[in-house]
C-alpha cells in the first residue's frame, strides 16, 4: 500500500516542492540561527544566491560539532516554549546532541513514519510490538506514533527481558515486530530455547528493522528463523534529521525510498565535499526542508551509500538510497547505540588505576553485539588480588554504562601487554 500521493509525484513536481520549501527554510534559518548565518557569510553565500536546486551545493555543510558547539538550543529556529518534545543522542563528549519538535514537526514525523511502515507491509490490521528502548532515543516513539497513525495496535514492550517479549507476542497476537535486526534474531533464538518455533508458533509476519544495518545474510537468517514469508525490511533515520522516517525499504527490497518532499539527499566525496553524480557511492548529506524547530541544511550523516532515481517497481517515484555500506568516520553502532572510541577513552582516562592503552573488541554472539575492552593496569601487583580486580572492573563497567548507555565486558591486563603503534593507534577490532 502507498500511504501518500507525494510518494508518486513526477520528478519535476518533487523538485518544485523541494525548491519552494528549501528557500523558505533557508531564510528562516538565516534569520534565526546566528551560528548558521555566520557559516553562510564565511562561505560568501546569501539566500538570494540560491536560485535553483543545483545551487544547494553552494551552501555550507552542517556537522554534528555545530550542534555540540551550540548546545543545547543554539541551532533551533523557534523559542523553547514552542517545543513539545525534546530528544537527545550521545556524542563524542559528555554533552549529547539535542533535537526538538514543534507540534507541526511531530505531525510531519508521524507522517513520514506512516509511509515507511506501509512500505514494509504494515496496515491497520497489525498488532505491532515495539522492542526498541523507549527514552531519549528517537526510534521507539517515532515508530510508535507512525504505526498508531495507520491504525495498527501498538504494544510498547521496549527492549530487554526477552522471555517476556515472547510472552507478549503469544498473548497479544503480535503480527509486526519493530527492533534492531540483531535483537530480532536473538528473540528467535530464545524462543527456540523455550521450545517455541517462531515461524509456526508466533504470528509475527512483518519486521520493521532499524537502529543498525541489516545485511542480506542477516535477512536470510531472519527468514530462516521467523519463516520464509516474513516481510523483513529496514528503514533509516537519525535523531538530528528527525529520527526514523527519512527513508525505508518497500517490499521490492531495492533500496530505501527517501521522503523527498521533506528531505533532500545528496552524495558527496567525503574527503573533498564534491557532489557526486547519481549512482556514485559516497557520503550521504541530507537537508531538512519542512522541520520547524531544527531544520538542518546539508547535514553530513557520515553514512556511505548511493542514490537511484529510477521509478521503483512498487510504483513510488521517490529516490532510493542503497542500503548503507559503512561510515566515513569511526563511530560504532552497538545494539542500535552510537558509540565513539573517544567516549570510551574519556571514561578510561579518569580511572587512576589503569593506563592510557586499551583495545576495543566488538563481536556478535547469539545475534547480539558484544563489546570487550582490554585495559592495562598501572600497577601489576593488582593482578594478585581477585577482590581488587573485581571492584575495579565493576567501577569501570559502571562508568562506561553511565556514559554509553550499554554494558561492556572489561578485561584488565598486565602493564605494557597491549600492542603499541608507531603511527596512529588502532584501538578497535570489529569482528562482526
């Protein structure tokens, strides 16, 4: 089912809407956000210089650091009293990036998520279980409102307590699951351990997955565990842009359709900033053209993909972005949570009993991401006391959870036992 007529407009109609909305949004940002006005002046460009969509490339990029430098409300175009929702996401420093929504923003967000839910096969007949964590993370509430809007019954199960998740699926007759792909696979494995066959004993036939990328082998494994008839699609978004709802896969599984009447995508060379032609792979840049509170222009997502403009077999004419193939920076996504090595380093350096050398090892066990951090002790004699080692591990684990919002395994090792590097240190080993 196609939710909105805007998903089937001609390319000319789409571009006319984009240009009109871009001009209006750009003027509002220029008038109300001193930080962005300064960026435009430094780039030598004014609002009058934007005479076509091609002129978008004249505008400066917005990056996550701009939001940190203007924490918490400096990038907003509306007064605080007009915000009806505030979310935040973690960053490389102790301060999060803050995002806010007006009443109109919430309506737009709900509309965008309703579209991607329908792309993935959702309808008002579904009982949708949301197994994202509820809180400052935008994923759970974004899908919640969008699914309610199309008429689905929503079960806000949140994440964790997997056996209870399975009980809800059985008792409430859940037909649709919202989760990270890895957690969906883990739920299926736990169900099998309980003597429940997800493909036969549960009614889940639709998976709307996000928070982390889903490879084709993961999709195949999803079908093996949940049944070959499961409609398993993934969707894309990030808090800075709106949350989930920027784009999503339809059932043709040939890329994620971008809601182009709300977002303008570009692909750039991540090293030079040069705009690349359609079909070329590079870093995704997004301009928000309908948001009121925080309309970022030319936001560098750090995600690597490419764009396809051909009409899809599903009938939608909106541009499709290829499933992500990586990031242009060193950010890790662990169980849907953004983690930067610099965050970990900042925590470790505050613990006097350990040294400055560490190693981060990320792996996947039973379909769930696990992170082990090897840390050198300053004093080798600590290795002789299991009690002291246990207390130190507990302290480091607690400090990391406070900053990252997730658990890590800590392995304390002898001084000077970790590998040294003459050039740039390679701190992360990703085995997934």
